């Protein structure tokens, strides 16, 4: 009887190991669905160039701020009676409706050079600002960019442009 008890006990232990061994090797599986959404690429194009209009230089020089809404604020320079063309730069953005976006403006100065033959005068553009709302309504939106024009003392008369180095404005989805 002692041997029978030993055999039953040994068989029970072996069955226990086998059950434990089988429980650890069983594979359990779950599944998941994959999905991707392709959205409309964001684009930007310039529709209007930045134009400060006519300015009268002074002996001391100064600044002329053109805000994104087209308002001019002078300091040390005079606004000409004949204003000329005054426009902030205007940009058109297309993209996914109601998506948020950010605008990146230049953080460094851009030089405007006289287009008068033989003239060597320059001025700089700094402190760019925009009036973008940050959301693309109905798939497209326009926003304007202004800046500060820095006029040197006794600035030579003439038209000044930055055709050699255009200032960049970029947009990106948030």
C-alpha cells in the first residue's frame, strides 16, 4: 500500500507539472484595426507685395511701421501728402477646413536697396507682424503681414526694393 500511495503522489505531482507547463505555453491573441487619414496639404501663396507708400526722409532718419491692417505710424520721418500705394503683404492659405496653423515670419532684418542707377542707399525691414487667425475656414484663408521700415538719416530719394532677397513667410499645420 505504501508503494501505491507513493505512485499516486508521484503521478499527482507529474500531472500538476504538466498542467502548469501547458498553461504557460498557451497563446492568447487579440486583434486591432489600423486606420490613416490623408489630409489636404497646406499651401501658401503671395497675393500682394508689402508697400510702405511715399515717405519723406529727414536729417535724423526714423521708422515707418506698416501694420497688417494697412495703418502707417511714423517716427522721425514724414508721410508724403501724395501717399502712393500703401499695402501690407497679403498671403492666401489653403488646407484642411477648420485645421489650425501657425505662421512663421522673418526674425532677421531684410535689406531694401535703391533701384536708382548709381545710387547705393539701403534701408532695412524689421519687426514683421501678421493678423492670421490661426484656423483655415472653408478650406482657405487670407492674412496680411506688416513690418517696420528703418529709414537712415538723409536717405537718398528713390525706389527701394528687396528683389535680391525676398522675405519668407511660411505656414504649417499645428
